[in-house]
C-alpha cells in the first residue's frame, strides 16, 4: 500500500505534511538562530543556508523528490515548530520505507520529541500499511544519529563504504532497520517509555524485554 500524507497527533507533538509557504520562515529561524543551531547542518545534505528563500527552494525540491513525504513537527502545547522529519525511500511494492532528513531545534533535543515522531510514523507504516521493514541511514561519523537509531530499537546492519559524496566529502553510510516481527515488542516499549514511565532508558527497556 502506498504511503499517504496525513496529520498525526501524539501527546507531545504533531506531524503535519510540510507546507513550505507556511512553515519555512519558522523552520529557517529555529535552525539558524545561533552557532549551536547551525551545527544541525553538519551531516545534512545541504546547509547552513543563507536565508529563508534559499531554504524554501530546497524544501520545494525535497518534497518533489519521488518517494518522499516531508513533515513539520510541532509542539502540542504551543504549536511552535520544533523541526522536520520525512518518510523517504518509500517502496510500497516491497513494504519498505526509511525515516530520514530528521532535525530538531536545540530546544527540542533530549526531549520526547523525536521518539514520539518516530513512533507515530513507524506505527503508521507497520500497523496501517503493513510494511515489512523500516530503515534508518546516516553518515557513519554521525554518532548522535547512530545512537538515536539504536535507542529506538533499530538494528545496525553494517556500513556501506564510500556510499556517496555529500558536500564534496566522502560519506560512509551506516544502515539500521526494524522488521515487522520486531515492531510489537518495540512499540510496547516505546509507549511505556513515552506515556507511562521513563525512569529506565528506552534502549535498556527494549534490550531488557527482548
């Protein structure tokens, strides 16, 4: 089944399909406000960017990319934009998709924002679409992204050496996945950590209950 752009609402965040005209000014502001925010672009395919107009041009190009659905992440309490996440590399005929192009404003990092955003999209793909496999890929040097994949229950599958050139530099790509038969356990742990008790880390919770 083909993935469709929908709005998803959790307890902490909501995901809405990207609206470049409405979202770009705030997306640009929270990702370029200072040096800490500009570091978000280290491992992304472009950026930092000169202005919101340049960012809008990239977003239009990104949302026009085949097999990509881009989302804006908002805080439920304030409706402020927190960042962006995409379903990408969608291959419905194989039941496979990837979570990617993920970034959050510094203020949203080390909160439950990314966990709930990923949970909502993983639930959609596994439970509504019946997908078989969800992927996470990142620059092999990006320790934060690698750790995020592992704490969410993704399994490291290996490194594609010299996989691509990004900003003129070699990128070795680390690959991670969750399979359909693993989702029931991982989703139970995610819901427990998100909505019931977060005193034990999500990664430990998933590993302990396997």
